[in-house]
């Protein structure tokens, strides 16, 4: 059974940083196309950052986070990260880890972690 467990969320002041982690299990992690999404209150869930392929390092970011957020992965630890710098109040949302498992074509979600940016 696939499990995605996010951690690292919390309350941070504007301009601060957080690093989110997503620990994956139940599938061959290197075959997973990993992404981070977020959903703010009253808004639709949106893509924040993603790997374009599961084998290379090519990534894509939402325009609103380019230059501030960085997605990375450690296949040895079955973990994907989201480094968030220069945080703004509008980054406040629940952040979700997403895995598209290439061999099955199925998508899996974590339970989410709350990020609140406020002074």
C-alpha cells in the first residue's frame, strides 16, 4: 500500500524559510514522478513544483514560487523535499505531496501539512 507522509510545516514569519519533506513507501520510489501541490482556504488545489521526469533532474515551478522554492529528491531515502525561502503570506496553504507512479499510471496523495506565513 502506498503511503506519502508530509512533515515540516508550521508557522513562519514573512521572509522566513521552511523545508517540507515527504516520505514515501509502498512503491519503487525511483519510478514515481513526484510533485508538491498546495491548497489555500477557498481556493483550488494548485501545482507548486514537480519533476518533469522520474529519472532526471528537470523540474517545473508555478510562476508564483519561481526563484524561491526548490524541489529535490533523495531516492536512497525515498523522500522528496520542498525548500521554501522568502515566504510570503500568500504562500499560506496546506501543502500536499503527490506521486504519479509511472508503471501503474496511478496517482497518490499525502495527507497534507499546514504552512502558515504570518507576523
